[in-house]
């Protein structure tokens, strides 16, 4: 193999170029590019961490605001329910007063109507007694031929009506 025989002649030149290439790669990539890539990755990691922290802080703040909102909402709801209950109580009291006033008016009308009915009944009874006493006088005069006084006829009709 002729390539192995040439190895001794080209050995030092290959090592030289190997060191030059490795040195070039080391300084250009290792010292030039890798720190830039590393700093970019570190900056990106820091930015991601900062964004996550900001998102966590925003979520915490949103949770606190939601809790405060829920608390206010519950307080407002309780206040509204208290207002509704108070309005219902006031309406019930007004309705109760109106019903009591209406009941008093109805009771008064009933009492007045009862008084008028009693008066009409008494008047009707007096009229019936008058008619009955006149009829009794006429009947006794026609049948018996005896004339009865109005007072006697009236007392006889009252007595008959009180027994009947």
C-alpha cells in the first residue's frame, strides 16, 4: 500500500494542517459562535422564565380580582335580596292596611244594610199588621155584623202574629 509508505513523509504536514484546522474551528466556532449561541439560549431561557413569571403573576392577580368581584357580587346580591324583601314587606303592610280599610267599609255597609233590613222588616210588619187589622175589621163586620174598633182589631192581629 503506497499510502502507508507516504505516511512518514506527509506526517508532519498533516499534523500541522490538523492543528491549524482544529485551531481555526476552536477559535471561530468555540470562541466566536458558541458563546453567542449560548448567550442567545440563556437570554431565551431568561425571557421564557420572565414570561412564565409574568403570566403567573397575571393569573394570581386575575384570581384575586375574580375573588374580589365574586365577593362584591355576593354582597350586591345580598343587598338586592334585602331590598326585595323590604319592598315585599312594605307592599304586604300596605296591602294589609288597604284590606283592613276595605273590610271596615264592608262591615259598615253590612251593618247599614242590616239596619235597613230590620227597619224594612219592622215597617213591613207594621204594614202587615195594619192591613191585617183592617181586613179583620172588614171580615168581622161582614161575617158577624159586629163592628170592632181599630185598637181591638190591631191587638188581636198582634196576638195572632206573635203566636204564629
